[in-house]
């Protein structure tokens, strides 16, 4: 549905993104993840046809975004990072304007406006002047205008920025629901968001793709050890050294705030039983023993900081 | 074309929601009315001639047009609304023409309402209607050129004040080029006369409808809209 090939975009002498290649399949919900300034917005602006690429091609729903941009744009619903709307218009007026520019028929605009107002929780605000709406509601108007013409592809740039925690959850659920009928690509710098909403994550840093995979795969791929958290009740002052002497253990460090220890073991091994047996044999009290899942946050930090070193 | 009309409708509505349309009308008709009263009360036996009025109206149009057009494209840039506009299936030229049509529509409303002046004159004296209509055609054509210059000025900046300044400078250039050229050299003066707004207007105002003048205003407008479209396209490569 979205095919990006060798995409490079220069701002003056510096590339904002360089040689970015990826595809998004129909019905997928893909997250574009990266720190601020990584090139997410630039990439999305090129994909939506707002700016042409310096080199490389973008095809959306089969339409080249340079040669056949108008047809491509018909298939895209876009919500920019800073949702800038005409502050002197009312919500329904604005949606009507957006619909007419999309080439929709009058009846279709009426029907879809009702649908989108309902889905975005805007019915009560339909006649409000946009300039008087709070940030969260403007964000919803931005989403409503993006989905108004029922596009095949939805491109959402930081859709939850500036929302309060309840609104964030609402919007995330809304986006998840949209994935049934649309192909969704969203950008975010919030890791749990990508982990929660996206089927696939594209991690971008300094304008380059550093990883593409499912959140689960990414975390397991990057894992260099199996980590356990163990908490023991003992007066023994030399726990770390004794744990290190166990077979297959590669590292032990205190787990801050828990009073326990992180025990790293060789990849592909499960030393839980051996560790438990050892603790009991020592006569310590075993308070806790569990596998520590690596979060996407760790993966992300690893991928993006390795680059700089 | 449908898109251009959609955009024009939206902009025209914005004019009337904001104080813009009213401020411009108060300014335009306030001064026009004052000049009209001064003119007809200049003593018994004053001519029922619209020509002195046309001069004032033309000058007021020159001031009003950059004000009307200043925000058309520059605010879209400044606030960022241009991003959503340009990612809709809309051509750049449709955006430029839509904005231009909105300014032209408001200008046409000004001219229509100002018909009260010749109507009042005709009631109390003998008015040469053909010369008057020629003058109105001249004003309309000047508007066609003025507004296009304003739209171009608005397209190259995201600052409304800068748009006004650029617009006024361009207008003054086309206004005064006749004098400047003549002062420089006779040959240059001849060329400059042809691209001067004032010279071309004066023919029409006398009731002489010359295709050359009409073509002049239309091609000036076409050129300015072309430049505005280019400047819109340019944003894409910035």
C-alpha cells in the first residue's frame, strides 16, 4: 500500500533522511519510531506529497507521489504533527470544506461527517469554532478530517502529542479500530505507544532506518542475554560473587529499588531451576525469581545510542 | 476549477467573519464619500463627471488591494494550515486562483456598491454613461492586476506586513514607471508608458476601450498568478 524506495531528502546541504526503504502492506498498522529530529516528519511529508523527495520514489496505493500526486493524495488521509486548522471556522464547516477539496459529493460529506464526528467523539462540539477548542479537541478534528473521505491510507504524525493521559488512551484505541478499514502509518517518539498500537515498528535515527520488525521480534533480536530478577533474604554480604560463580551466568548487578539482583545468563539458557536450587542450598530465603522482559525502550536506546558511539 | 471556487468561497466567507471586509469597506467608502461630497459641493455648475472620482477610487483601490490580499497565502504558511491544504488533491494553481478570486469578488462588491455615486450624479445632472462605464471597466481591470500582484506578494512570505510592503512596492513600480521612464530617456519613456498602470487606465477612463489596455491588465494578472504558483511550488523544495 505504501512503497518507499531509496528515499532521500536534503534540507540545504544536510540530508534529513537518507536512503530510506520500506513497504507497508494493506491493513497493516505500522509505527515510525525515532527521537525528535530523526526525520519522521520529513519522511511523512514526502509520503503525503507535500514535498518532493530529493531522490528515491514513493508510491501510495500504486500511485507515484511525484508523477501522479493528485491521485495519490486522494487515497491518503493525513494528520500533520502540528494540527493547524482554520481557527475562524466551525468544526462541521471545516469538515465540509475538507470534504469538498477531496472531491466528495454533498451527500457523502454529510454522511461521513456524522460518522467521523461520532468516531472522534466530536458530536457535542460540531458547531464550536475551532479557535475556541482545546488542543485535544483540535487533535480530534485533525483526525476526523483525515478519515473523512475514507482513504485507503492514514498517515498520522504524532497523533497523541499534547493530549492528556485519558485522551491518549482514547485516541490509541480509536487508531487501533481504524486499522480494520485502513492502512495506518503513525509516527511517535513514545515507545510504549508503538509497542501498544503497532504491528510493526520502523525505527529511524539520524535520517536512517536502524531496524524494522515487530515489537516482539525486535526485543528478542537485540537481547544479548537472558535476564532474571532474583530477590533473596540473607545476611550474606557476598551474594554477587557467589551468583557469578554459577555456571552459565555472565553478569550480576544489583537491581535498583527492588533490593534484588539482575542475573544475566547466556542466551538460550534457562537457569531458573539451577538458581533456585542454589539459593535453597545456601539456606537463603527465595523471595522472588522471574524472567525480565526487555522493553522496546531498551531496544530503542541500544539501537539509537550504539549509532552515536 | 471546482476546487478554486471552493477555496474562493471559503476565503470570501473569512473576509466577512473577520473585521477585514468591514474595515476595508469603511475605509473605501468613507474616503470616497468624503471626496464625492467635496466634489459636488465645489460650487454650482460643477460637471456631472465621474472622472475626478475615478482617480480617487483608483488610488484607494491601490491601497486597499495589498491589505485585502496580504493574508491570503502568507497566513496559511505562518499558521501551517498550508500543509493540510497542499496534501489534499488540489493543484497549486487552483489554490492561487481560488485565493485570487476571493479578493476579486470582494473588490467587485466594492465597485458595485460605489455605483451609488454615478447614480446620484445622474439624478441631478447629465452624466455621460458611456464614459462612466468605461471608467468602471478600467477600475475593474486595474483590480484584476492589483489583486494578482497582492496574491503574488502574499505567496512569497509568511509575514503579512512583508506581504503588504512588497505588494505596495510592486504596485507603485507599475504605477510610476511611466513618469520614471519619461524622466530617464524618451525611448525608455515610450516603453515604460506601455507597462504603466496609470497610462493604461487613463485610456479606459476617457471611454476609449482599447484591446491593448485590456490585454495589458489581463497579461499582467496572468503573469503575477504564474509567479505566485511558482512560489507555491517552490515551498516544496525548501
